[in-house]
C-alpha cells in the first residue's frame, strides 16, 4: 500500500501548482493557433453549460453571461482571449449583497476575480475548474 501511495500520489503532489494569492488571470499554454484556441474555448463553454454574451472572431475574445458559481454566492462572468499558443482567462464577480445603513445605500457592483480568502475562493475556483477543461498546462498571474 505504501508503494502505491509513493508511485501514484507523490507525483501528483509534486507537480501540483499552488495558485498564488492575488492572482487575477489564468494563462493556458498549448500549441494551437489563435483561431483553434478560440474554437476550443467556445466548444468547451457550450459543453459546460455556459452562455456566451459576446464573441469577436477578429480579436478572438469571448465574454460569458453572468452565472451563479457552483459553490459560493453572487454572480460571475469570465473574459477570455485566445491568441497563438495561449488562452487568457480573467473574470468579474459581484456578491449579490446590497447594504443600507441610516439611509445610505451601497449597491453591489462587479469587481475583478482575485485569488484570495473568504468569498473569493469558490469564485476563482470556478474559473480555474473551467480552465482545467481546456488544458492542464496553466500558470497564474
């Protein structure tokens, strides 16, 4: 049993990449052209129940419709750009919580998805899970 753990679990842990705190982008490297990356992203978005808000086949950019995260609360959307040998994913989210105190209202607005603690964890994880469907060769910025 110990041999099994050493042979199969250790390499997974060894090559797992920690996501740096403060990361706002996921960059996926591959050998595809910008057009092929664009098509790959669209196919995966549709296969994974995302709805495309806008897409531009000249700049190879895609924005998805706001969506509830699998875990967590609020709404988020992703902005995706396909270029030669790379796919760049970033996003925006809002908590869905509005406050009112002594007649002063705080409206909820979209802000960048950032890898940090609290409510941000499941939101960034949703974006990262989608990126994993495209390729496991990811880096974070």
